[in-house]
C-alpha cells in the first residue's frame, strides 16, 4: 500500500523554494532513468512550466499579484550532470532532440549556468545555442512529419536566435485551428494539437498568437468537451491557451479547476509500484499547477515532500459519454439542443444534471457547440449519389 505523504500546510509548513526543490528532485531522480524517454518528457515538461511562468526566476510578481519566492540555485543541481553530458545525449538520442534542447535551454534560462552551478567549462554558457546549431547542421527538423513538431522545433531554435524556415507552416497551422466544427467532436489528439499550436505561436504567452475568432471558438468547443468529461488535464491547457490569446476563460471552468487542483494526492512510490509511473497523473498535476499560476497567481505552494512520488487525481465523474450515447440514439433529432435537452436530462443523476447545466451556462455558444457535436444525419445521401453515378 502506498504511503500518502501530503499533509495540510498548517500542520507541516514548508517554504515554497523547498517545495520546488523537492519537485525537481522527485522528477529528475526518482521516477525514471535518464535513458528513458519518459525521463526526458517529464523533465522537459516541468522545466518548461517553471520557465514560461517564471516560477523559478527568483524575482517579480505572479500574474495574480502574489509575490514569487525564488528557487535556490542548488535545486537545479540534480540536472547538472545531464546538462554537462547533453552533447552525447543529443547525438545518441537525436530522435528526441526537441526534449534535449528544451531541457538545456530551460536550465540555462532558469539559472543553472548563470548561477555558477553549470559544468564549469568555458563554453557552458553557450551549450544551448551550440546544441541548437548542431540540430540545424544535422537538418533534424526536416525529418519531422508533423507540422506541430516543426512548429515546436522552430520555436526552440528561435530561442537562441536561429531560424528554421518551413514554407507555409503558419498558414497550415491556422487553417487547422480555424476548423471549429471539427473541434466539437471528441478527439483528444486533435485537442492537444490545438493547445500546443497556441503555445508555440504565442511563444508561451510572450506574444499574441494571431488567432482568428474561429480558432477561439475551436478552443471553446474543446473546453466544453473537457468540462463535460471532467478532464482537468485538457481543460487546464484550454484555459491557458485562451489566456495566451488574450481571452478570459469561463469562470465556471476555472473555479472547477481550482477546486479540482486542491484534491490531488501525492504518494510515495517505489519504482516497481503499479501501475507504471508514466501512467499516473503527473502531467495533469503539472498543467493544473501551471493554470493556477496564471489564474490565481500562485503555483506549487502546497507541500511537496522529498521522496519518490506518485501523483493521483481526485475522482470526478463526467457526463460526456452519456451525452454522446443519447445524441447517437436520437437520430434525426440530435442537432436540436432544446428539443433533445429534456430527453437527455431525464436519464441523468442529480449531480450529472447539475454538471450538464453548468456546462450550458459556461458558454454562450453552447447551442452552436452542440449542433456540431451532435453530427446529425447520415452518409446515406452521398453514398447514394456515388452508387447511382
């Protein structure tokens, strides 16, 4: 049985700088081996959140006005050896070059080299730029099949002043995010591609992404799907994306995310514990914390112990599956929300009905969303035309 380690702050206070140090140590030392792609993924995600929210800058004020405690330079020490050997790691694991570049650049920007805890070599301050230059010389971005990966590569190289030219990339990205009706259909891969396109186009909130009203509607549609499903991972990314677009997310969504965030449990976890650590709720905890930094001006203030950790979300029950079943069975009536609402509501528990009503209140465009979500009709007409042709 895993030992639950999280306690109320009032019972066991801990400085926020120590909390961040413990989190970095847990992710970098206790969850996966450095040669494991999950190690690269989890550390890249954590450092990216710390860097883009300036949570580890040691100065300034968070978005909501709360003073930010800094992070002790020693907190990055567990990653010192990886940074020092990044040249070999990148050369051998070149298929993961985006993870390696991201980790090294974030470590530099968070102060690993500047604070004197780097490798000590004469060129340590320029390692990120040198690695990026090697990536260009090897032409690694040209081997990407995905525009999303090309956009990430372009953004990483640009952090060190290097240019990767992908003709037509921006046009294709905008064409994808502008198809708002497609984002009213549950499709997790497309949903996460949508949010990450916003992250890369906005340089994680540093500049306007230039999204159209249709693209903002796409974000709203995915947000409704995530809220109906009580998916805090995806909904956090949607609310972050909306804020990076200069939009204010639904208060209903963000209030629920704040309550949900308080329900995470951190448990001691051995390497052999089941299920595998890469299947726990680490990513949801991380993006939920990221959202709290933008929404409430606070992030990683709860106690995080110094240990190997497993992250467990609070139990939540969504209504999306029931809604999909009801819409599919409704046939030709499916696209009319007002006509179908009583039928759907009749089959719901009280809590599920309250969730559906909250989703409806959360967006003035709910009926537009539902019309696309319902996918009423059949393919009978087009098929008949083909058969008769």
